[in-house]
């Protein structure tokens, strides 16, 4: 089987740090956006999350067939009310992060759902590898990825590289529940990756760069 290719895929994360009194308004607005995005031509995936430890931090994660599809989506939903909401309801400027998937997935894989009885949790880990070690990091993940994606507790798993930054990476890890994450951390193929994270990042410990997320859109 030939490996999947990105073929111009556009992947973007947007971070909103909301004032507590505006959190629900942002959740509703992002939920509407996700619903529309999932139905739009060229969309691969769209999700909105709140950080478990700080629910005022919201993340919009989306992937599109190409930049033109994302641009068309944004043009179709221009909303002065949302622009005003971002001016009034945030404690920090909006942060947009463009990434490139290193282990591409199909649209069907991105939209794979947990089972009805699951209590899913998504984890993102930002990694800043020491200069000169980034290829080794990618090599270890590439070797482990088939086994990781085959874990019973894993729904979706991806390694991305921040665009324009050779040593900066981001993992996207969706588990069926919190217990599945703990099992994953003890899974033997993950060992070489954990060894790297303990020895070869610029700002240890790596745990401080973990973001545990709870999905709020799309609703399942």
C-alpha cells in the first residue's frame, strides 16, 4: 500500500484565551463554525476543544484539502459580530498555528468516532527538539506510528511539524478515555519516544507542554 500524501493539505490550529464571562459565547460561535466547516467542500476535519485544566482556553483544529478551501470557508462566514467578540472577549490575541502532517491520514480516519460508551480525551504535546536531533525524533515516531495507531485505546494519532520551524513539533492524540492514555504511556513502542522527550528537548520536562482537551464540537 502506498503511503498517503499531504498533496497541499492545509492544517491549522487557532487558540482563544477567553474571559470567563465570554466563554459560553465563544463555545457557541465555534460550535457553529465547526458544524458549517464539516459540511463545506474541501473540509477534512474540524473540531473545537476546551482545555481540561483551564476551560477558558479554547482550540479550533481544522484540516482542509487545500488553502483555497479554507479561504472560501472563511469568506463565506465573515461575521462582524465575531470580530467584535474577539476584541471584547479575549485576554490575549488570537494565536494561529499552521502545521504539516508527517504521518498523513485519510479524511475517513480523521473523522473516526469513539465508541458510544467511551469518554474520549484528546492530548496535544508541543515539542521543541534540540537542534540537530529533529530527524531522530521523526524517525522514532515514524517507526512507532503503526503500532501506536493499532492500540485499542487510540482513536486518532498524528505527528505534525510547525510550518517554518525545523525543530518544533506537535502531537495530536485522541484516546477513548483517560485510562487509555496511561496504557499508551507504558506501551513498549512508545519507549524510544519517551526517552527522546526526557533527553533531547530544549525545555524539559516535556509534561509541562501537554495540553489535555475536552471536545465540545462537533457534539457526538
